[in-house]
């Protein structure tokens, strides 16, 4: 027994996770082509260690009912095809021990602990888990029992789990399937981030070390090949897309990737049929509906495409791809309507449609001029004030915007459901109406006019409560946090960030804002905690490094600053603010005139670049460059004397 554990480089253990981790670590040092005997010994040691770990020991007597329940959960999880069957879990969860008031809470806690190591489950099973053990909406309660990162993970996976179709696995899934899934997620993440070298390494590792197959691995290979500069590799990727779509004609991710490939290659024939096949199996598929809409748009059916885009924007209001498609469709609708408008041939339906097209295509003056030309009738009253208020808000005429946004809100509040799409859409705007009023009032107050930001926050809370779209709720709170940031009310900013993270633990900007608030509040350990959370999500983004560096500079801990600057460089993080802090660090540690000149050179490059909206620093923060430059010039003059 010791021989095979020695080969793996670990002590004898019954924990499969430790065995698999040791095996993966050794695999990187053993190439089966260069050292086939070594690879064979390592594989045999791994298999023997797993056999040892899985040897049944005598079951302890007198298991409590809750312990016995968890034991059966463990057995179910070990059988992959039973594990992914939601009905198997439903049988377990319908037992009295889960429902009973006496045992239910103990079972819930034990089961959530069980999920810490056993979480590779399909979306339908996670939904059953949520229904049974109340994960969604209970973050505060769960935080009393479990660490915050784990609670965030649970709420995230319940809401969004579904990146992998577990039913498509082929081959021997009895062993290593969880490791295989872990490597798939790494592969996809690298591919999504454009980290081609790391993605290819992960792909070759999977191909060499597993007898398991899943078409999504081939899909990622196709994506990598298609994004290559060589035409032959692009064509190879296209052939993989094509063959996968033929084999899995109703698999959403596969077909939509192939459809996107066809559209980019300008081979549109048959794409509508492709998407229709997916929609037959998944009628609500956002990807398939978007692809079909773009095919319709390509065929020149602009009004039909525009209506589909507006429906899709109901679900994803800030989707850049949809906005671009809407602008394209609007160009043709405007070309159709404008001659009729000039000849006074449009009724109020036509006038409002043209005004919306102007607004959506950023022709704000044209939109205002058109709407100033008529008084809305009762049927168009709500839509008229909605649009005119939005245009004024967009062009920063907040007082004028409120003259229309408030009547719009009141008109929505009077609506009652009548089964029509129009009324349903109008009623769904209630949250956004509250939000626009809050935005206009906040801008006026921040510009120096009288008003109460507490009233603004009340409108935002009403907006969040009324809003149906989850991402919009987060967006509203983000605006609230930014308002308190501009007022330097960091405690209130911190509280809003907590609300955002409770809604969406993966919302990266909330960690940046909360980290900044903690710095000004003197909550230094939390600055570090949010730095770690933020860089775990996006290690290549510079802002969390900058906030942490500012904290260490205030403490005079230059060695820590050096380490963070190096880590940011290794992770490819860069920004104007980071360069400013780098110059500041070099100047502080300067031991020669050359060091000071190096810091000065960095600042001069930033100064020459000038501030822009793309900079991570506010315009007023940019002034720090001039201040740091003056400090260095003073030191250089003193050395000259």
C-alpha cells in the first residue's frame, strides 16, 4: 500500500479528493510519450489508491436518522447517472425526515455541508435542492451557518448553474468525472478570456488523461481553432462546429455556436432552420431567439426583426449585440417613415414609432423636435411622456426630464392587466420609472440644487422592489452606491454594496466599490478581503490592486506594495491609476537621481496622455499626477543644489 502512495507523493489516505489532487500534480511532470513506464506506474498507483479509498469499512452502529440520510445522499452521488436524475433526488427529498419540523433543520444543515464536496450537479437537481432547502433569498440566514464565499457560491449555482449538459457524457464516467468537469470549466474560462496558450494546454491535458467524452470539449477546440490566425485552422474549427451541430441538432450551446460561425462566415442559408430546431426543444432559448432574429434581419425583414429585438431587450436590456442590431433595423424603419412624416402622413402610432427610432439611434434633437410637434391623445399619453422624459434625461436636462417622468410613473400606476403585450410591457416599466426619477433628482442635487438624497434612495428602493429583471435591480443599487461615493458617504456606500452582493455575489463592481469604501472607513482587513474576492473573479483588472496599494502606502509598507505591483504585472493588470501608484512607489524607494527620473518619466507619459472617460480615475483624481510630479521635481532640484 505504501508503495503506491509513495508514487503519488502523499501519506496513505481514504480521501479521494487528496488522491486525485496528487495524481493531477504528478501528471504534469510525467509525459506518457517521453516516459511511458513512469506514466504507467503513476496510473497504476492512482488506481490502487482509489481502490484502497473505496474499500468499505464496517458501518458505525447507531447512525442518527440525519446521518443515515446523508449516507444515502453520498451513495446516490457516487453513481453518476443516478446523480443527474432529478427524480432520484426528489424521492430522497420527499421523505419525512426532510419535511419534519423536528429533523428538517438538522438535515438541511448536514446536506448543505455535504454539498461543499459534492456539487457537480445539473440545473434541474439544483432547483430541487433550492425548493427543498431554501437557498434563494436566505443569504442572511445562511451566513450565520456558513462562510460567505460558500453562501455566495450556493446562491450563484442555484441561479445560474447550467453551463454543462450532463446528459451528453460518453465513455467511462464511473471515475474522475468530477475532475473532468473541473478541467472543462478551466478550458472554457481560458477560451472565453482569450487565453489561448492556457486553453490549449488544458485541452491537451483532458484529451491525454481521460476516457470520458463530452461534446463541449470538442466545441471549445472548435472555438480555439476558429479564433486562430491561420485559415486552415479556422476551417478545421468550422468543420467541427458543423459535425457537432449535425450530431446534436437540438443542443442549444452547440447549435448556437455553429449558427454564429455561419453568420460570421456570411453563409446564412439554413440558419433559421437551425435555430428553429433548437427552439422546438427549448422555446425560451435566448441564444437561439437572438440568432434567428439576426437571420431575419439579414433577410431584410426589418420590422419583424425589430419586434423580436424589442422582445429580447425585455430580458437583457443592456445587451450590446441586441442594441447594435436594433440600430441597424431602425435605419431602415426611419428611411421608411421619414418621408411620410415630412408630408404629414403619419398618425400618432407612426409618430411615436419614428420618435423611438430616433431615440434608440441617438438622434435626440430630432426626437424632441418631432414630439414637440404634437399633443398626445389618451392612447399615447403614457408612451409620449416615457420617451420624452428618457430623451431629456439622456441629454442631461434633468428638470425637463422630471416634467415627463413623473406623469409617466403616475400613468403606469393607474394601469391594470388586460392581457395585451402593450400593457404588460408598460406595467413592467414601473421599476425603471422609479429609477429614472431617482436619477434625475440625484443629478440635480449633486449639481448643487436643493433636495433630499434620502428621497432619491427611497425611489431606488421602490425601483428595486418593483423591478422584474434581476440584472436591473443590481444596476439600480449600483447607481445608489455611486451616488453615495460622489458624496463621500462611505458608510452608506458600503451598505448598498452589501445589498448588491446579497443579490448577486458575482457582481464584480460591487467588490471594487465596497473595497474603496472600506479603505476610507478604516476597515483594513475588509479591504484585503474584497481585494481577494475581486481578484479571484477578475485577476487581470487593476482596480483592486490599486486600492490595496493605497492602503499599504498609507501604512508605509513598501515591501507589500512591491509584491502587489509584481502580482498585478504577472496577471496582466494595468491602468492609469496603477501606473501612477507605480511611479509613487519608485519615488518613495528612490536611492538615486535615476530612480526619481524613472518615476517622473511615468508621470509625464500619463500627463501627456491626458484624462479620458476610459480612465479608471475620476477627472479630479487625475490631479494627483500633477501633485506627485511636483514632489519629484522638488526633490530633483534639491539634489541639484
